[in-house]
C-alpha cells in the first residue's frame, strides 16, 4: 500500500493535490529567505557586485583619460560619463534602501540612463571609426548591469545585456572597417561589455538555488527528532489558527458577549472548530516523520515516492533517520542534471525478531529503487549514510539501482 495524500485537510476541505498543499508552508519559508528578498543577497552579493562594477568602471575611466587627446570632442565623452555615474549613484542608493526587487520605474530609468550613456559615447567616438578601441563609457554601461543583478530578475538582466550587445555589434559593423589588425579589440570590447553581466546572473542564480536547497534540507532535517507520528508544518499553522479562534469564542462566552444557548451561526462555527481539531488528532496518528519529510519538501516531493503500509518508518532511531534522509538527499542532489532520476522508498513488512545484546530487535526491510543512475555515479558519501541505517546490499539492472537494507529497530511491543 502506498501513502497517498489525505483526502481532506485539517479544515475538512477536499484536496485534489495533497503534496502541493502540504509543501506550501515550506515554500513560503524558502521564498522569504531567498537572496532576492533578503538582506543576505542585497547586503553581501549586492556589495560584491557593486565592487566588481566599480573596479571595471575605474578601468574604463582610466582609458578615457589616456585617450582624451584622441577624441574630436572629449566633452561629449565626458558628458556620457557624468550621466553614467549619476545613474549608478542613484541606483545604488535606491537598491540599498529598498528591500526586495528594484521597482520597475527605477529599473526603466536605469536602462534609459545606460542608453543615453551609450548614445553619447558612440557619438563622441564615431568619427574615429574604431568602436572597440575608443569606447569607454559605453563599455562601463554594460558592466553597470552587474550592480542590479541581485535586485532584478535574471531575464531582465539578460534581455538588457542582449540589447546592449546587439547595439555594439551593429555599430561596430557600420562604423569600423574590420581587419585582422583591429578585429581583436572589437571582440574584446564586446566581451568586456556583455560577459560580466552574464557571469553575474549565473553566479547569483546558482547561489539562490543553493540557499533554497539548503533551507529545504534544514526544514526537512527537523523531522529526524520528531515523534513517530506527527503533524506537518502546514498543520501546525492551522493548529495555531484554531487555537486563536477557539480562545476568541470561549472568551466571548465567558465575558457574556455571546449568549447561551448559542445561536445557529455561532454553533456552526463551534462545530467546525471541533471537526477541525478532530481531523488534526486523526492526522497526527497516521502519518510518520518520513511522510512529512517527503511531502513537505519542495525537492523531495518531486522525485521521491514512499510506500509504508505499517507506518514502520516511525520506529527508526534518530541516527537511522538521519542516514536515510542523507542518502536520499545525496541520491537526488543531481536530479536537476538528470530529469529522469527518481527514488522509490518501500518500508516493511517486518520480517523477523532478533535477540541482541541490547535486547530484542525486529528487522524492518527498507528498499530504495533509484532510476536514472548507475552504481558508479553514486557519491561515496551515500554508501556511508546507508550504513547508518543497517546492513545493505545493492544490485543494478539497466539504469535502475536497487538497494536493500535490513534495519534493526527496537521492538515496540517491549516498550
């Protein structure tokens, strides 16, 4: 028998997508802590991005000074730098003051300022017929996208960088006569303009995914010390709501605001509260820590299925639970690289009773079936984690790895 989502939640509402609803609480915690919305991303990654942007901007500014005498009208090139510096200062101030995403209107002004900078710089160097050699402020304008990489969506940065790169390519083709001698400066300038923003997007997205995965694992890891049967985080939130509603109802009765006997509407509310509390009690007696660990995880819930007819996973001690969770996490950690990878966990039934020096134990067979991975692709730490659960053996067939574990646990009849 395979675990299936409860037919109704603790509010008595029929659920069509149980796992998705049960993971909502976890997702809210993860979303609230992502670098886009937290001071962690703005305060640390944002500062690093601004420092990188500043260093590259100083490099381009030094080139302006070195090429000053070559410009037909250097004041226009200087005006481009004045616009760029003003845009950068205003954007940095707003980014530090706003917790979260940079407002659309501010980002639009930021892009408009970069466009003006690029236009002025191209106008200043156009008579020189060598964009790649003389461009300074326009290059810094492309680099300036790094300063907003943590406060805007990756798509916004990529689209803007694409337009800037396209503008450079078009202007180079129209203005510069490409020869083997000047081709390298054109390509180098184009790369210096576009590549920093692309690298920043990749790094920030990787960091955000790392934070989300680690937060998800920390939340799931809390189930290691949970009782054999427990309620999940979503149910805990609903219990808090129920407690507040019950206290308000009892307080209104005790103070006389609500007269006895209760009117039909108030009686219906009281009956609903009782039904919800009863559902909580029932729910807490049928779902193990492993069920909650899987269904409430945004990552495990997508790739792991559980079959535990007798709710035997609740008998595992904390060390065995940690080994099971750790091994599953290690097995699916590269699931993003292999879309076909999945893990099926089958627990039980009890096979035998064994007398040990620590008392009578029962053997619970646990079978892990991992599709989309071969044995030589399994991280060595996975086998160490599996050893915490009990003695195991593995076999491989096609692209499916099967691990059978004999897990010794205390006999609940002796407790």
